[in-house]
């Protein structure tokens, strides 16, 4: 299932016609990259993908990375790092300090994301909120390019209001697949 990052990456093809999108899952299926350890899945995936890229005959003119995925790159190719919120800020907002997810996201993943944005030639945030998170958590300046959605239609509303408008029960869990 494609998430926001994958959809965003696909949209870049409209601006860059010869864009080659490399993601760990596709490259690992085609070229047999090792499976990363669960605790370090994303940073190890970035490292394996960086090693694979270094062995290829093509050399890109520019590399776009998402979040922490630029941490292992050398600085010989200009890199644009795209931030979508920040792991460290997510940990503080979504998890209690007693949760192992808090520590993993806040400090471990946050570290790799910080390295990635500090190594980039340019950092792009998807909102002013993300821009402030990246500045305060990682000390990185960024420019804002908002997501290309109509926020007059797709906007935050109270859960009870949304359920009422859609005729859904107020007191039952709802799952979407």
C-alpha cells in the first residue's frame, strides 16, 4: 500500500521526467539486499540502499531523500532532504516516556533523521509545523513546500462531527482497510 511518501515521490515524476525512484523494498526484492533488524529497520535499509547505489554504473545528478534515508550518503552528490514531520517530534506527541517506541523514535530514529537533514544540500519541510519541528529538534533550517492537497476539503474536524456527518456510530471502533 502506498503511503504519503510514496505518493509524493511518484508526483515528483511530473517535474523530473527521467526520475528514478529507489526504495529499499523494490531494490531488495530485485537485488537480494539483506533484511534489516526490526529495531533498526529504517536506518539499516538506508545504509543497504546507499551501499547498493554506490555500486551502480549510473550516478544521479541529484538525490531526493525522505526523512532519515539520507544519513548514510556521502556528500559528493547534491541531496534534497524532504521532511514529513520528524520522528523526534512524533515520539514526544504520540508516546509516553515509558514506551519503547518513544525512545526508539525520539533518540534512535531522531538521530538518523538529524544526520540526514544536516548532510543535505537543501531541506524541504511539508508544512510550517514540520519546519519548526526540524529547526527545534535537529537545528536544521528548511524551506516549506506544502502538500498539494485542498485543505478546505481535507481538514481536521472533530471525530464526533465526522462520525455524525458520515452516519457512523460514536461509540464503536472503526477500521479501514
